[in-house]
């Protein structure tokens, strides 16, 4: 059994490879080839399974550490002195982090663990910042909040956030608000809007007011209420009409209107613990309905009842929908 095996016998190479697989699976851009390669790697030996189990234990421990304490501790682990090591020992995670190495501090997983505010798979979180700005973080999201005497910066590392800007009346001066992303900066103008990291691109939907999109290397553009666009470091895509169902997650819902099953499952996988994919043979089936995001397993059971598909789960971690 994995639980009874000795983790001390694991090599550093195997542990690092397990961490690399975790980062890949958390990236949100896992291909069927990636999943097959992961499955093959996992089945090679019990040592690989044990290393994977160890990585999952680390994830659980990090998830139990309060946000501000985890952020402060994890930012300091590139060079570990005695005092920091004692603090990590007190948190119960130094053994795991030491075994996995500190070279992952720039990985998506590390940013998730060390950000000021974060959510796990399937979680949502509402916040009110000191300036009155309201945030709602969607599943698997992470961001930092950096306020100074003359500016307000929100840094989105991963996932999706709805932002309702505050008036910042208590600051004495009108501090500008900026949202920094991998693609560039979003400058809100008294507004309510949603940002979602899509790989290296960012999708923006404006519900109220307006925002300016400022790619790192391209020309900026202004979006008004009811408009949406996706932008990269180089450019902004054509402006489109915002789709109301895209913000259903703020109400804990996932809405499909004559949607391809493959696209629906790709979206649902953001909220599902483990790997979830749709076999290409079933991807063109059409699904409609309103689903509660708090129970992705119930959604899968419903799909199995209303569509000619079956749901197969292997090793309790990855699930595939295929034709019956």
C-alpha cells in the first residue's frame, strides 16, 4: 500500500518529476497526450505512485495554512536559514518542501500557494479591500493586493476574478487602480468587470463602466459596458458582446446553451478535483442546462443520464466521458 511505504527511500529525481507533473496538471492546459504520459509514468513503479501521493500531501498541507501566514512564509523559502526552517517545521511542511526542492518558486503552483488571496479547485471567495473594492475569486485563482500611498495594484497570477471598484474615499488622494496580468495591464474606470487568465492571454468582460486594456507590447483599447475582448502581450482581439452566461459562476452556476460536450467538460474541469476530459468521439454531443458547481460529480451523473455517455474514473484522480 502507498500509505505504508517509506517516503525516505524516494529519490530526488522522482520527487522532482512528481512535482513537475503537478505543475503540468495545474496549468489548465493539459492535452490528452499529457494525461496519457502521466498515466504511464504513474504506473511504472510504486515509487512513482508514492512520490505522487507525497506531492498531494504537500498540497493538502499548504491548503491548511492561513493565507497571510502561508504567503509570508512561502515567499522566504528560496534561501532557508535556521529561523525560517523552524517556522516551516512548525507548519509541518518543511520535510515535504525540502524533499521537493525550492526551485519551483516561479511555478504556477507556487504562485497559487504564496499569493495573498487564493482559492482551490471548486472554491469561490468574496473579499472587500480597504479601499472598498469588492473581489470575487473563482475556482483555482490566485492574486496579490499591493496598496501604497499613491497607487493600488492587483496582480492576477492565475484563474478568474470579478472586480467591483471602490471609491477609495479614505486615502486622501485619488489613487489609480491597476490590475496586472500576464498579458498586460487593465485600468478600470469606475466599473464592474471580470478577468480570466487563459494561458498567456486574458479575457475581459465589462458589466458596468469601462476599462482600458494595455498589452505589454501592443496598442491599448477601451472596453465599454456590455463588451468583452481577449488580449495577449502583443495585441487585443476584436471587441465582442459580453455573454451573460460567462458570469454565472459568480452565482455558483454553470450554464450551457446548446454547447458542445467537449467545450462544456473543458469548462467543468476547472472546478473538478482531478483530471477531467471528454473523449473526442463524444465531444460533439450537445448539452444544455443549468448546473450547480458545488458538486461536479452530480453534474457528471446527470450527463450520464441524459446523454449516451459513460463516466469512467481511474485511480480516483482522472475521469473520462466516452460514448456508451
